């Protein structure tokens, strides 16, 4: 029996994560890697933290009043 496929926007309902890719100048990436190491985080974890803090401050996260 074939399992039904979940809708494409169901990433938030499962353990899957979405991917974001973007380019920066090499010196920006190097500085971010140093900052991540200083905070004992991966680069991805640091960038997610920064993005989440920005989105929270802008009141753009789900459950926040716009």
C-alpha cells in the first residue's frame, strides 16, 4: 500500500527543515565563522539565531502580532 505524500508546506509539521542558500563576500563568511566558533555554534546555527532574533524584533514570527 502506498503512503500518501504530505503537502509541500508541511516542513513545520515534521522534523524536516528548510534550506536557505545565499552568497557573501569571503571576508564576511570568515568573520561569521569566527563569531560562530567564539559562541561555540555552527555557522548555520549562528545564522539561524541571528535571523530568528531579527524576525522576532520585527514581530514577523508565527503567533506575533504584525
